[in-house]
C-alpha cells in the first residue's frame, strides 16, 4: 500500500505571504504546497493539499481521511484553540489508525495567551510548531519515518 497524506490548512492560511509576514513569513500557501509536493515526491508519498476557512468542510475532510486510511498533516489555524468539532474529528481519525501531525508556522506558546491552548494537540500523534513553512515539511518527514499501517 502506498502512503497517502492529506495536508490540510485552516482559516486565513490562504493569505500567507501577505498576512502578518513578520509572524508567518513571506511564502504563499502555493509556495508551501510546492515544497510539500517536492518533498513528497522524494519520499515516495502521495500528497494532496487543501485549504478552507470553513470548519464544517475541514471536519468533512478529516472524516474522509479516516474512511480512506490516510495520514493527515493539519494546520488547524484559529480552530486550534476552540474547535471541539475539529478536535473530535481528529480523535476519530487517530482512532481509526491514521496518524495526525498538528503543525503551526509560528510557536503558539510564544504568542498571546489565548493561543497557548490547543484542543487538537491532545489527540494528535505529534505537534510541530515554530519552524515557519518548514513545519509542514518536518511533519511529512515524521510521517514518512513511521511504519505504514498494515
């Protein structure tokens, strides 16, 4: 079975490159996607990238990944801090045997106090934060290093 990873980005990430570049950097989401796709090719991993500002759509994609047996790299963005719907969909995903790596471009623990809590982290396989766009690449490498599901 060939590994397939769904790379999901939450609200406001379509504005990367122009939104608070001092925090999030100057790469666009398309730039990040190109880097992820190139690394996936090197790792022999199938990858699909999606972005949404809609919580229900994100939950639906997580359920799709659970049904399909896909691992997920997820930047839940603002949903990180309060979306129990996203958290529950992540818990379901991991409960099916898929792996979930939560990623953040910045380090939420070093920012405003409301960003310090992640409702997703407790159900994620792991979390990578604070490395800019490289957070996505590190997550993909981490998943590639894990044994495939049988």
